[in-house]
């Protein structure tokens, strides 16, 4: 009697994909490994996703849906943009490699289209021109994406390096700077020795970067209103 394959759904495939991404990163995600995790034959996956790229689209679409659903702000453009950035960071941080998924896909899925539309609505009532509105929300979104991605990579690097190796790398870094001209290393050395680089990925760093972007947009709006 032929062995019956387990029931499989698109949601189960996406759930298993996130699990694999959390364990080994995007580099090792493959349709074969995904099928093994689900206990099915690889061809069965293609009934739901025609290729790994289509799987990426599905993952990005799922994240986009969650972001839009969790954005609640009804205030002015700055309040809506702030809520968007904070929500993006929170959702993306919950799903490993979701930033990469957003970066390697195009908005060809319904919830990705809704997400892009929602971003544009955040600045719809500003005096910015349509192309400026697009640039404003793209700059904001890219800041969040790269912020979360950088934090994710830092955490992976920290997990891969032992305390002893970390101390060795610290000595190597100081040794490199000792061989360089003081003018070329002074500010970097100060940041390094004061462990300011460890602030990267922190709430404070996120809030500061977000403030810089919003103040920039606000300045452009003020210049337009003054004309």
C-alpha cells in the first residue's frame, strides 16, 4: 500500500520556512531541506510555491500583512510614519531573515501592495510631490530594514565567536590601530575603546536615526510651505 503523504498547507510551509531561517539563515534554505522538515517530497512544495523565489514572495507577503495589521496610528504624517517604523522594526525582528526577504522581492503579492500603499498614505497629506513622497517612505523603510538586518548580523556574529576569540580580535584591532597614523584612527579609536559601537542596534540608536530622518522630511515640508 502506497504511503500517504502528510497534509500540507501554505501556512505550514511558511511556518517551517521561518524555523529553518531561524536555525541556519537564508544561505542554507532550500526547497529540499524544507521538504525534509515537513516530511514530504520536494515536488509537493511546488503545488504551493513554483520556486524558491515564489517562497520568498510568500514570506515577504506574510510579514507585510502583519505590519499593516499592527499599525494603529491615526495621527499626522509624523505620527503615522513613526508608528510605521516602530511596527516594522518589531515585526521584522520577530521573523529571522525577514529583512532579506523584503529586499529580494518585488511587491507582486496582495499584502505587499497593501504595505507599500500604506507607507505612501503616511505622507499623502503632506505638500511633498508624488516622487518626493515615494523617496521619503523609501528612505524610512530602508533605514528600518538595514537597522534590523545589521542587528541580526551582529547577533549571529556574537554567537559564532567565543569569549576567548573575542578578546583575541580585540587585541588584533588595537594592534592594527597602533600601527596606523593617529590622525587616521583618533575618532575611531575613541569610539572603539569607549565601546560606542555596541550601541549599534540599540533602542537609542534606532530612535536617534528615526528622528534624523523625520526631521529631514519635516525640514523639506517647511521649505515648501514657506514658498
